[in-house]
C-alpha cells in the first residue's frame, strides 16, 4: 500500500525518481548484511557511478498496550549503540513470514505477552540513503501475560510495563537510544495511541 | 551525556554489556560504508564468532518551527526507500564538525531557513544490532526564511511548511516512510514540541 502511495506521489509531484542503470553486490554476509553498488541516472541527467546500498533485515516492532494503558517495554544491552537501552519489543521476519505473524510471534517469545487486537501502524525504511532494511509497526491492544518469556536471541531482556508518561520521560531523558523505538513512539502518537 | 547515562545504566542493572574480543573490517567504501566483523564474548560465556557491524554517516536532523507553529518539511525522492517521501531537513556531519553546527548549516543550505533558538533533543542510533550511524536531533525555534535554498546533494527538494496536525496526518497515512523523520516526530512529542 505504501508503494502504491509512493508511486502516486512520484506521479503527482514534480519530483522524479532515480534510475538504477546497474547494480552489483560488493559484500555479502547472508543472511545479515549485503552491500551493493549502483550506477544511477539522476533526473537531471547526471550519472552517479558508485551509490552504495545496504540491505539488512526486515523486522516487526510492537507497541503492546495493556487494558489499563501500560506499554510493554524491554531493557537490553544492544550492540548497535553499545549500551543498555529501553526498547519496544521487536524481531526479524523469518523467510516468507508475514509481518503481523512475526509481530505476534516475537511479542510472545520475548515478553510472554499476547494481544487481542492488532492494528498496523505502517512501515518505515531505516536509512533514507542506503536502505538498511524496513520495520513494520503494530499496535497490540489488551496486552496480557500468558507465558514466561523465552527469548531465542543473544540478548538478556528485562521486561517493564510503563505508563505513556514514564515512556515519554524515558524518551526525553535519553534513556532510549534506539531510533526504531522512538519512531514507534512517533507512529503511535500520530495514530492517537500514545 | 548519553554515553554517561548508559554507563550508569550498565552499572545499575543486572544487564551486562557484550565484550568485543576482536574486530576486523571486511568491507570499506570510505567515507560512506564500512562493515566490520566482530568476535564477541556474551555475558553468559558464549562466543559469537561473526557479529557484523555497519558504520555509516552521522547526521543532524532538525525540527524547525516557525513563530506561528508551522514545521519546515521537505519532499524528496530518496533512494533508501526508492520513493518520494516527506522528511525533516537533515544532513551529514562534516569531518570534525559539531552536530549543532551541522544542523544550522544544513537547514540553511537545504531550506534557506534559519532559527533563533536551538534546543538539542538527543541522539539516536540507527540500527539496534548493527549500528549504521547516529542521528543528532535539534529543535529550532522562530524559524524564518532568510535565503533561497541551495542544496548541495544529489536530490531535488521541495520545501513545505506544515502545521503539526498536517504533519501527524502525513505520518499516520504513510506519506512519511523515513524512520529518522518519524523518530524526530517521536522525540519532538516527548519534549512537548509537537
């Protein structure tokens, strides 16, 4: 749906897309990291010989809200920032997996919570220049704990329930260094969910 | 400051950081993309032989607000998503450049706007796993146009002033596919600036 919208925008504005003339992979560490270099024709006729694109994972991120309005948050050491940070629950899509299915699976695995309602909030591209993957956001309603967490990754995870006020204070104070998580706050706010 | 906070969190919680035993660069396209593989010792004693880290640019992003509460937005084709999207003004830090100086310079270059007040809203790491660079956010107050835009990059840019309501509707509707921009919305909201 977003692709259709963007095609519509490409048509309706004076802004013209770039054209990829040639693409070759210059580094691959499947399934984690792929780097390609593209030869690009700009709308004004200029040629760019070496525009680098990075392909990483696609993942789902969840704003899970309990009946009394608390948000299910995680606290983890993450190696991207090299620090402990607060995060929204999230996890990679498995090959062929639907984003909603990944969101439901990851929330249960990482936190032991399940939700009654699932509302898609949209998807975002991680880096405006290079790509670096895509995140699919969902709002889960009436979140409740049904199992013990059984995270499968490398991380130790602490689960915390937070009121929207405490979550916003954490965002304001710098206790959240995860761009994806703060983007989740922004999307939830735009949907009137936070 | 965020690093100090995170060190504090590392100390005060049971969560322990990973330890990098060895690191070697496996791909480099300076100054744009660097990929390293790290050998990591997890807190529970497990060894991870091949954890990939990606280093991209550091950049500043600006929420510039006019005296009557409008936000300075850009509409551009961006090659990351491969689509036209709405964005907050942003640009890379030049070598040795301070994040605030980059924010002020980029806002003027890309949009022709300048601001009277500059309030740091914090910094975010782009990818929780791989790194992929860091974004520094600033709120600029009393934004006003003082020059014609003279963007230096590859992109064609259309400038639009938007009320917060219109900006939030754009975020809600999928007209913004830039994670960095939606994170700017989230940070601004947490600071009571949107």
